[in-house]
């Protein structure tokens, strides 16, 4: 899922050098230093919120990347479990990003 949804901007290794990153106005964040920037603790909840994009993260301003929460919600098949399925997908991506830490 990371490759499908994130790598075009963040790169396969998460360093912010994806194939479209050079065409964007903003510098794409290096996802490999999130743990280091958070005093050695990977900020899972903040990463999930950033992936979701439906809520503004204090200090991050307006979302600068696709609002994956909306996209994942639309793709959910059962309206009763939409939010659970959306969160599961976001968590899987966040867990993968955690493995990219240097």
C-alpha cells in the first residue's frame, strides 16, 4: 500500500525523492527521520493523522498531500465498517513507514 499510495512523492525508501517530488512546490518530507525527530519514538498517531488528512494536525497547517482518509472511505464496501477499514489501511501504511526509520 505504501508503494501504491505514497512512493510517488516520498520515494520507495521514504526519503522524499519520489518520481513526482521534483514537480511539487513543497519539499516532500523525509519519512526516514520521523523517529529521530521525535526523540527516538516513532509518532504512529501523528503519521496516521497525516495519512488520513481529514483532520488538520496542529502545527502542520493545511494538508499538503492527498486526503487518503476520504479516498479510503469511498473505497470501503460496507458503510457500517468504513471508518474501521479506513483506519486499518492508514495503520498498515504507518507501520510500514516505521520500518523505514534510520
